[in-house]
C-alpha cells in the first residue's frame, strides 16, 4: 500500500537492537491527504513481482515482527516493548517507521513537506494498525516537485554544482554546442540517416553558435565525425540485432518519484545515455550511471523494468594517440539493481528537500574534488559575491547587504514561480482528460489522420479535431502529443505546425495523435534566475548604484525634464511629449522611461527613438515581452527607413512580414556570427534575450517595449546586455503575469484599496515591473505621452481621470469628437440604450459559475444592434472576464470575443464589456482595476458596458464608473 500526506513530525534516527542485530530506525508522523491510503496496484505500483514478500507473523514470544525482505525490520524494540511510534495516533495522523536505508529521509524531511511512501507494510498489533517500510518500499519527499534527471546527475557530482548550474545558466561554450550536435547525429543514426548527411546538416544548423565561438565548420565536422564513429561502430558491432527496438529522445515523467527528463535513447526498453566526453575506465562514471538509473526508475513505474543501462562515451573514438590507454570501447553497460534505484530516489529527495523552503541554497560540497571541477571559477565567484562558505574558496568582494537581500527576495519569488510551473506539470496526471480540455490545457478526442516520415527522419503527424474545441495551445508551441494518455501511454514532445480543423505536429518519433497537451516549460523561470544572477553578481556597479537607489539617474543635458527645448530640430513635430521622450532616450546616461497610456503613439515614438540612436552610431537592442510587440516596433522602424535590422526568433514566432530580416541560424559560422554581431539593430523578445546566443551580445542601448508587463528579472535579461536602457510601458495597464498563487498584489487601484474591498494581499516582487518601480522612484526620468489618438473625448474621460490624473487628452479635435457616424453608421438606428457613445446596460442576469447566460444574450443583442446600424462586424470586439463567458458569448455572435489579457495592445471601433458578476465582484477583471482600464480603452467610438448595476455599485470605483457611463 502507499501512504501520502503532509509531515507533521519528524523523529530522530536511532539504533535499535533487533533479533537480526543492530538496525537504524526513524519515525515520521504524517497526516494522510485525500486518497492518502491506497492499496497496491494503483498507479504507484512499481510492478515489482516481489511485492509483499515481507514476512509478517508472530515470532516465538508472541511479538509481531515486520521483517522486510531481508528480515531486517522488527516491531520489537531492543527491550521487547512495542515501538509506540508505529501506531495510528488516533488524531488523524499516522506514524511511519523508516528502517535501514530509508532512515536517511529524516535528515532531510521537514514538517509541512509532502511524503509519499510506496509499498509500505501494514500490520495489526494488539488492535493497533502499524506501518513501516519494508524491503520493497520507497520513500519520496515532495513528490510534486519535479526534479530533472540531469540535476540529479549534477548533484551526485557535487551538490553545489547543481546549484551553480541552476543559478548561472550554462553559457555558450564549445563543449555544449558540440555535445548537442553529437546528440542530434546520434538521433539521426538511430533513425537510419546517412552519417555524412546528418553531420553536414547538424553542423550547418549550429552555424550561428559555432561562429560566435570562432569555430571553423570543417574542424567541427571532423570532430563530430570522430565522435560519431563511436556510435556508428557500436551500432554495427553486432551487439544489436534486427529485433533491437530503438527509440531516440524519450520524454519521461514520473508522478510517483517526482522526476522528469528526456532519455537520449531506449534500446529494448533499456536506457542509453550518450556522453561526449571520454571514459577509459571499464565502468561508466558513477554520475552517468545514476542518470541512466533515474530513467530506468521512471520506466519501471510505467511497467517497463529496465535492468541494464548503457553509457556511450563518444570521445573514446576521438582520442589523441597519447591518450589511448585503458578501456577504449565507447559503450559501457552496467546492471541496474534496486540499490541503485533506491539511491536515485534518495538523491532526488535531497534536492527536493533542499528546494522546499525556496530560500537561496548555498549548495554544499559533499566529498567533491574541487581541483578537477570545471565549475571551479564560477563556484569561487558565486561564493565570493554571496559570501558563502565554499570548499573551493572565494573570489571577489561580497555584494552589499541590500543587494543580497534583493537577490534573496527575487530568488524566492522566482522559485515560487517554478513551483507554479510544476503544479502545471502535475495537472497532466491530476486532471482527467475532460478536465484538462475544459481548462483549455488540452485538445482531446483527436482522430489520427496519418503519420508521415520526413526527409530528416523526423515525423509529421496529422489528426482531425472532432469539435470546435479551443485551448491555450498555439501554432509554433512545443506541446505533448500522445495516444490519449500523456503520462502512462505513449507521448512525444512535438512542435505544433497547424492548429485548425486539421492538427499537424512534428516530432522525433511517431505517435498515434489522439491528444495534444500544453507542456509547461521552466525556461522562463530559468532565464529569470540567470538574469538575476548576472545582474547582482556580475552587473555594472555604476548601474546598480542607480537601480538600488544610491544615486539619481543622469542625463547628458543635466536636466531630464527639459529635453526638447532649445534650438535643435524637433525629433517629432506636433507632439511635445513624444519629442521629449526621444530627447530623453538620446540623453539618458543610465535609463529613460517612456510612459505611454493607450493610443498615445508608443510604437511611433519607439521608431523615432531607435532612428535617433542609430543616427548617432549607437547599437540598439529592441525588445518586448511578446513577439507581437517586437514585430510591431520593428515594422515601424523599417517604415522609418531603417532596414539594417536583424530579428532573432523562431520561424513560428516571427510575423510573416518580418521573416525576411529573421536571423537564420544555420549556415557558414563566420557569416552567421557577423550577421548578428554587425547589425546596428537587433530585435528579440526579452525571453530570447536570456538565451545563450543573445547573452554573447553587447549593445549601447536596450529599448524594451511592454516593460510594464515584464517582471523585473525578465526586464533585466534584456537591459543587462546594454550600457543604457529605455523602458516603454504603462503601469496603469496589465501588470506582469505571475502564476504563483496567493501572491498577487491586491489591486493597484488609484486609491490604494483592493478591488474586493479586502486588505491587499502581500506583494510578490515579480508582480511589480522594473518600469513601475523606477517610475515611482525616479519620476523625473520619465515622460508621459499625454496625447492619445484612439478614443473619443467621452470614452477617454474616465480612464484619464482615474488612472492618469486627468493628464491624458485627445491629440486633436477630430480624435475627441469622433463618432460612429464617421463610419457611415446610422446612429439614429441604434436602440435608445446605445444612443450615447458610452452606455451601461443591466440585463438583470444571474451569474452561473463563470458565465452569465442572460448577460451573454444581451451582449449578443447589443452586437447585433451595432451591426444592424451599419458597424462592420470586424470593428466590434467583446471583452469578458472568464473564458467560459467568452465561449458563452462566442456561441451567440461571430465578432471577436476574448479576455482582457488577449485584448491588450489592440483596439476596436466598438467595444462591449461583459462583467458577469451579479453578487460578489470576483473574477480576473476585478482583481486589479488596471484590467478595467485596459478594457475601457480598447474602444474608439462606442463603448457598451453590460453588467449588474447593484453588484457594481458596492464599490466606490465601480460606482464612479456607473456614474460616468450613465451620464
Ligand atoms: S569547485 Fe568544488 S564545491 Fe565548487 S562545484 Fe566544483 S566540486 Fe563543487
């Protein structure tokens, strides 16, 4: 049986005398949760046929014994008395006795952690139920925390190495790039590709990276060829027969052991790992064995017990003559026994336990031998800067106390975010297929429509959608394609090519495509952490002085607020604020902030700023949170006549009309590197700025759009690549998206109260953008674009008053006075309720879950009325707070219906807002007044608000909204 629950007490490890000799024992008290008690045979069954072989019975003197497989546990204490800790405690908690190797758990267990014990022994003693580990048991700490197999490997080498890899990211270096190429060639060979074709293509694909590293393609090809000889030779050795079943790159997730990873290959169900280093010993390296064993553990959980692992050391065939001693055979097999698997679980537990309190770990050296460690320099710098004890020693001075505190705060926030990503992973098995579909996390019930092998040996899979289901999945996303069961069935990581009625994906291996799931990624979290590390530990001290409030930002003219005056030619005619924004950006010696409310010409201003900087010979990084914003800005820049630009991004991410300037990664290394290095303007999302390739670049100025939607570390990923930076955003619109629950800021309402009337919840540091923090600290370093070109005077009035201190105004009379009649619409044909450009309609509906069907009916009628009066349906948009209401309304109309988040950045002539709430004002739209600001400011000429007046008037903010709308 298995036991799962929260730990409420952790006992000490101690030695007891049993009739089998002296044994160690420890106890934990657990409060079982949910289905905490589950008989064996469920999904946690390891498939071990020996399960239950523990001897249960009465020994000679009538005492119950609970011997495990080798008879080492006993319910009798040394003096013959029952161990009280093994009883059901009667308060809903149970105590579990850990014997032998599992006593190690208590060194790491803490109250509050989740514990999962599988194959525990249950027995009765004097009316009490008792539990203990037996010979087949395994104990898992924090099973919901998914530890990557490669992290287990690093930890085994040195726990501090795990921590360093996590913190500083892996930089662009030749061994990593070469390793990736060799792995790809390995996959190609398994797919029967021609070796030379594969090497040519894979080296070509890595052209950009190799160029940045100053490598020559011929030499790399040669080196890869020599490494590939190990693979080829082994494949031809006869070790493998025709029946050998091969699979490359196998994605594995273990819900039981909290492990995820991608095995390089499986051969007859056994893990094969490729290492591009050498190993001339007969045995594989221990850490490599552990890596392969971790995959074996996960495979066993899926009912495929693997008792042999293979390590393929490809450099063994590429050694210089003087190195050729020892065992040169590249392939080394080893047997995987229970002991090794248990070791994997215990090591994984150590990592999960260390990560439990999300504080900055120091890592520790265990018995690592620092003198042979490749990470020694990084290790010493990190310990020096963070003032940590380290066996390797310290380099440099510790960062000041306030920077250390900042580092710790953000580290915690980022790790909380990681846990939110892990919670997303868990939903893969915690939610049923239907629940995931309902939550828009999966497309289910797909009908396979054929798989086709592509020229490169990969596969294209097609399926048909049987209904009009929608999901969060988008073309270009990496997703999990499966035969219907992504965890226990056959699943492959894939890239989505098409997502219409036909679903088309590509993957390394074919799968019968019946289901497509969102596959959560930790890349964003990893990159935030690296950006934080680079900024605090390696950042320019001068910049840190400003960002940590030790000095004011400086401008070339000495007074930021005055830019634009004097006798210079204006950068922008007829808009003083935009002109001043350009001047500030040009003059900024640290940074400038451009505050752009809706419709104020941010993109145009960005183009002017970039042009002015390029004119001065500055190299500019143009970045934004989304691909859409990057491409919009790039388009404006090109329209401004700047064509020497490079767009870094994936083919799917970059808008079609910007693909001509997209940086092709494959090709001649020198050429590719020059294309990136020499470009005066490089455009990429902030996430891409955290990539290895982009981290190799340096710029004079980084200009970041949508900066108010970015977390502080997310912004740092871009701005740390440049000497100076310009942030463009509006902190009165949507804040950064943070997933960690319970940590959202209450509401950034103008009056500081929370929208729900409750006290604001504790702030999460990620929830406040760097833009917002800086504009509040240094208002003089900012300029407000105060003229808007979008909304009529009537529509913009509420937003201007509530969010911009009344400073926002229409750019001219035509903008202010615009009406639907300008579009040829017969306003007289509209019903009286919609006679005014801002209308409020109370349909007297009732909220049902996250929908309000009556309100949906009314919204559809309103849309119809506008269309009937002559509004083009493409000019109408409907905003609703919940996806469910979006779907509800979507069933009643063909116009665009979406959530606020999806509408940010766009505008329509007519906007209809559905509030849904009829009682308490809860829902995403009410969490933050800024969402309302976004919703209202999407409209140009007409705005209809549909909601329950009584509910809305329970809050002063919405009361003011009603007054304005009903005026
Ligand atoms: S230098 Fe020493 S302590 Fe640091 S990561 Fe390497 S082995 Fe571990």
